[in-house]
């Protein structure tokens, strides 16, 4: 088991605060997605699978950024940038799900989300990012 942890740690550039925060936010997105399904009565057999595949893709891209950092000799600059990008993206997904459930959201956050994602995407109900 320790070997698996060491391999994952190496591929992700270490299990540090940014990775832990990203993993927690990934869990929040998964949980929020299921809350949205329950709240809106939209059932789909693949709803969780799409999110898991997306998260695996994030981890693969983070691993790629670690390898690029090693090749270029940089001090984790690419890795940190990629992780922060995914943290921000996952945060927007949480806000999107929250809006689609029709739950209250501070107007400033809603306006920011609306300007970033576009009004039609917030109002869209088919939800391609489950």
C-alpha cells in the first residue's frame, strides 16, 4: 500500500496543501452534483461517472505538469498554476450546480459566475458537466 502512495505522490508532485485542497473540492463537486440530482429529480445512470472521469483527467494533467516541471527544471511553477486553475474551475462548477438548484447565492457571486460562464449556460438545464 505504501508503494501505491509513493507512486501517486511522485506523479502528483507530492501530497501537499494545494493537492489536498483540490481533492476536497473535487469531493464537494461530486457531493453537490448528487444534491443537484436529488433536488431537481434528474436521474442519469452516468451522472457520477462523468465527474469521476473528469477528475481522473485533472490528475493526469497535473501529473503531466509535474513531468514538465522536472524536464524544464522549474520549481513546480507549472504544477501550481495547473492545480490553482482546476481549483477555480471546480469552484465554478459548485456555483453552477448551486444556481441550477435555484438556491440562494450572494448576488455578487452570481453576477461574477454569470459573466464568466454566460447567462445561457447558467440557465441551461441539460448540464453537460455533471
